């Protein structure tokens, strides 16, 4: 069978930059002037922190005081053009106090219609209605917990709640609002030196990731004894989930960077803000009879389940406007450009887009929906319509600095909540990767990886700069391996291991991470025994450095178990899987992705070791749990569906497996690339079990097409699944087998001769795949009439399989079957019948009465019994086999017809 890549237990990250509003960098000189006036006593340290050391030293307190006056401002003015904006400022050009922030829209609160229903003079935000969670926020702050994070869906009212708490309790505090991820870290020193400050982090995930805030920065801001700092942050539920404990493993490339975001979130007191309002909240809202907007929002929320805050921000109405704009002759170009902007955010690019980039992006969407047949409006008209606020609330497209635009955040969340979420076009990925800077490309790459889009992830990591540090190279190497080229991943991670070990030492976390990945891809490249040996060392070092229960240690143990199994050491592998499963269930819970990954490995190993029916049941349960916890179109859910279908087919239900694979291919193409490993593996499964259910010619044709697609132009090792990759070797084996079954044994023999040569150059001598290929080669030798040579090949194969895999492994059983049949073909029917009778007993014990392999051995045994002289017994045996094959495979299956023909010969 095709060995699947062991699941990467991943920690999702989707760092991005940009908030609801942006302030211009040109105000920077006024910002620093405001800072100087606010904190004159510590002006020099602040300016040093923000601007860097001054050109000339200023000695003593008097010099420091002078530096905080006119000279400092002169230096600011001189540097103004070269400095980026660091924080948001008031219209008067200074750092505001909370009391100055009278307009919540300035801080990212969505506006509402200014009036309606005959009412006049209503502001852009309605009166605040106390939320049920407000006392929880206030209690956390009054208890001295200075970092509060409000989490909820888009337009749930998070920012408004945080704003009202801030205004109520911290009016005299300075308000520090970083302008971007890059500006947040330089402002930490300013916050530390400001005695009373509120740090406003709307969309906290914007400020996390490479170059962003870490737990150390947060602790510095909160840890000063003689100052009072409050950090108020918001985050969408979708983003919070990606940083949560159930998001995946810490063993992804750059895990230190990924883990830092989680550590920041763990420092916060998290308060959930529900999108839908409680009965008590609705009752409080209904008391605001003077505001028709609130009355309408309450009515709308009660009618269709949307939240009150959603209606106040006109989010459902905007969504309807967007969908309706696709109608012919209305605003299809505007709908296309809004879709393009929303998909840009789904790629992980959260910066406003220049108009020319947005124009290029929107064309593919317009063309897909009908192009000129939609009678699209002119570009300027489309842009005007998309940026016009609906009822003076938000617009579908939010303008920034005149000629840059960003989609309303509600929109990209709604796209990702669709089942399945629509695929992002290739041209969008390519355009945004080309437009992004190095940091933005890294964000896009990690997002593409999480979405299972490995080709664009690799392109993004290349753009991020493979020569600018090890993090993009780690990500790139991982994508190469996951995309089907583990041999190249071994080379790349080998370089990373050498570098990190030389610079940081073998016990550094990065070195251990690189060593773990290197070993993993060694195993996937066809050297499982070597991988297991390497992983033993990694496990020992991680136990010593991190502890036995650390997630990284458990991950290495999980990999060790898988490659022990791959190298034929089934007993130790299962014992290790059971131990890891118990530890992960106890430490993480039954539904954690790590725990599910261990169940995956254990089920796969059981199936590959000869218990396919049991494995199919385990995978059926695992698919249900994946679907419940991660969704039906998550890459791991699709992967586990593939293994369920595979082992169902291995257990003898070939036709049912083929149907499941056909359905799976359609679903994979909804969310994954055509060349994604799970998509192509589903194509292989479909072809294989079509062949085993009675259509070998079509199976051979489908596998030939699959190999051609995987190899690009047909060059021998082109593409991610080159013709000598371990996965492609399995495809080639089945193609040769079904070529022979379809009536061309000579061509099958040629294919197998070449395959055996290639396999010996790639796989360990004891690799199960190599045993399967040797068995296929021996069988082909027999079909060509070279029976004595075939028996010798089988005899050696039985010895090697027993030594490496044990008596009960499926490959050992298959080799024994071939050897016995060959003896029968040489005229040694009685000897063959004795061997086959023992084999039938073993296969019945391991696989069951009705397994195709068991039925095949029973059929061969009956034939040899007859050929040895006991025709009556042979007929009795064949009649029972015929009944079982009709019941299990149907009247017209080729194997049923063969049994009927043999029965006729003995009657």
C-alpha cells in the first residue's frame, strides 16, 4: 500500500498587519513632540528608545534636560522624512489621553447609521448597551490584571465594549495605539516610561508573529512597579482559535516564533463576547426606544439569528449588497473587486491594497462569473460603489490614505465559514506574493501552508528570503517534504541541522526541531530504520532538555513509533503508540489534534500490519472526530477519509472503497490543489480499487495518467512526486500489476524490471515497499513462464520477510502464497497444497474468512488439492468458495468467474 506521510501536527498561525483605520506617518514629528511634552522628566530615554541614540552625547542632568527641549525637537525634524510612524495620534498631533478619544470609530469600532425613522441628530455610533461580560472585564482590571483580551466573532461588539470600559475607568491615562506590528516593539520603552497608559491592541493578532510583540514585551509593559499600564486587546474568534491549545503542534518550523504568540495570549485574561445577545442584553437594548437603529437591530436579530451589533454595523446588509451586486447590469465589477480584497485577507495579507494591485486581482473573479456578459460597470464607478458607506456605516471596501483599500473584516470571515470555503485562485496568491515584502510573504506562506496550498507556500517562503535566516528555509524545506519530495527535504534540513548545531549547540530548541524534521524526512524518503535510530537520539535529548511530557518530546516519540512500524518492528511500534496515546490523552485531552494524530498513526500501523478491517473501523471513528472538531474539509479530515477508504478496500470491499475515493477526489479538489499529496493519493486509491473490483484496464490507464501528471513533462525525477519517490514507486507497482491483469504480461514485466532497479536505489533493503515490489516482480516472472526462477525469487523473499517483518505480516503471507503457487505450477501439487492449507489457516486467523486474500488462498489450495489427485474434495472446497465469492464480489466479478471455471474442471 502507499505509505502516507505521517501527519504534521501543526500549530496554525495567521499573523497579519493593519487595523480598521491607519494614521499617516507624516505626523511623526508631532507625535514625538507630544511625547516630549508628556514625559519631560524622562524625555531623553524615550527619544533614545524611539529614535535611536542622538548624534552627540549630552552629559549630566542639565544636558538631559536640554535634550528634552528644543534640541530634541530639532533632531526629530531632521529625521522626520526617514522615520516610519510608530503610533496613532490625535488630530492635534500629540499622543492623546483616553479622554481625548471621543470618537470610537477612531479606534476601530464599526459605525452605525447616523439616523433614521424620523429621528435626527443621532451620532455615528449608538448609545452603548451594557453587555453581560462588562462586569467580568471590569473585575479583571480592578483585580490588577492589566492585560484583558476580548474574543468574539467579527462585529460581535468587542471593540465597543473595550472602548467603553477604557473611557469609564481610565480617562486620564495616555492612550498608546501602535500603528503596525513593526511599530509595536519600539513603543514598549515609551509605555514603560509612561506612568499611566492604556495600550490599545485592536485585532491583537496583527501585532504577533515575526517582529511582533512577545510575552517578554508584555511583561515589561505590565511589570513596572511605579507605573500603571493597562493593555486592552481584541481578537476574532477565528484567529484566537488558531493560537489556541487545540490548534496543533509546536513542532512546526520556527516554533519559537509561533509559540510566542500563544504565550502572549496566555498572559491575558480572556473574556468571550458572544455575537448573539442574551435575553438580558436584548431587554436592555429595548429600553433605548429613542434610537430607531437599536429598535431595528433588535428586531432583525430576533428574526434571523444575527447579532444586534452585527445589525448596528450593517454587516448583514453589506453582505447582501455584495451578493446582489453580482447580478447582470448592476455592480458586478464592484462585487469582483470586493471578492478580490476579501480573498487577499484570506491569504494572510492584511495590509491595504494599492489600487493597481486590486485592479489586477479583481479581473479573475469577474471573468469567472461571466466577464463581459455581466455588463460590468466602469472601474471608477465600481470603486465608488464599493467604498460608499451603506447607510453611513461601514463600506464593503475601506479606503486608506486615498489610493489603498481593504475589505471589511466581516467579509473574509464569512467566506471561510462556508462549507467548503471557496478556493483562492492561483493568480491571487501569485500577485500578492509578488507584491508583499519579506515579512508579508512569510505571513502568506504560513497561511498557504495551513490551507494545504503547498505550492504557493513554497513560492511565498522563497519570496520571504531563503538567504535571510533559517525560518523561511525551515518552512520551505517542510513544504518540499510534505509536497512529496522528502529526499530534497532531507538535504535542506541536513544543512539546517549543521548550521543550528554549530551556532546554537545540539541541545538548542531550534537544533532539536531541525533534527526531528531531518529524521522524519529520512523515514519518508524510504529509510525508516535509519529514521528510527535518529529519532531515538532526538527523543533522549528532548527528554533530557525539555522533559518527558513536553509536546515536542511526545511529537518525536510519535514519529519514532511510526518509523519503527515502517521498518517492520510492529510490536515495539504499537507499544510506543499506546504509550504516547495515553500520555497525550491525559495531558491534552481526547480531542486535541496531537491526540488524534497518534490515533491516526496507531490505526495506520494496525492496518498495514494485517488488520485492515480493524483499521477501517478506527479510521471511521477518527473521521467522525476530525469532522466534529476540525471540520469536514480540514486537510487532516480529508487525509483520514482517504485512509478509511483504503483500509476498507484492503479488507475486501474494493467497490465500496472505489466509490469513497471518487467522492473524496471531488471534495479534495474543492479545497486543495490538484497536485496536493492527498488529492493525488485519492486518485491512486480510486484507480487501485477500481482495478481490484474488476476493471484492471481502466485502473492501469488512470495510474499511467497519474504518473504523467506527477512527473510534469515526463522527466524521470521532475515534479514533487518524481518517478523514484517512495509514493510514486507504489503507483508504478500497481500500474504494472493491472497492466498484466489487463492482458499484457510482457509490458508488465518490463515495467517491473525497471521498477525493481529504481526501488533498490531508493529504499532500504528491509523496507516493506521493496518487499511488495519484489513480490510483484516474482509474480510477473511466473506469468512469463519462468516458473523455476519465480519459485527461487519467492523462496528468498519469504526468508527476508520473515526475518524483517515476522510470520504474520501481510508481505510475508503474500510471499508464502506466491511460493506455494509456484511449487504447484512446477508439478509439486501435494507439497503446495500442504503449504497453502497452513496459509489459509493463518490468513483466516489474521484477515478473516471473507478477505480477498483469504479467498484467494482457499481457491489456490482447492486447486492444488484437485491437482494432487483428490478431485472430489477440490470440488467441495470450490463450491463453498464460489458461494462466498458470489456473496462478497458478485456473479460477474473476474475472480468469481475464475472459481466457477475451475469448479467446472473438477466436476
